[in-house]
């Protein structure tokens, strides 16, 4: 059995690294980005998350 975690975020550059680190045990991490203008998506990629943009 595998487990996926989905996180919805927008402009969470200051927090997303800690959030993603707290769920690194998951088999898959999906960040649903709601139009961030900061580095949220880039940081998510650095943590191995799959990023989906949903405006």
C-alpha cells in the first residue's frame, strides 16, 4: 500500500519547506499551487514534490 499527501498552497515560501519535510515519509507528495508569486513551487520541487498548478 502506498500513501500520497496533497498540499494546497499559495505564496508559502516561508513555510513550505518545513511542511514538506514533515511529510517526507509519504510515498508521493503533491503540491497544488494556487498561483504563487514567490518560490513556493521551486522549493516544492527541491523537496521532491510533484507540483500541479491550479489557479
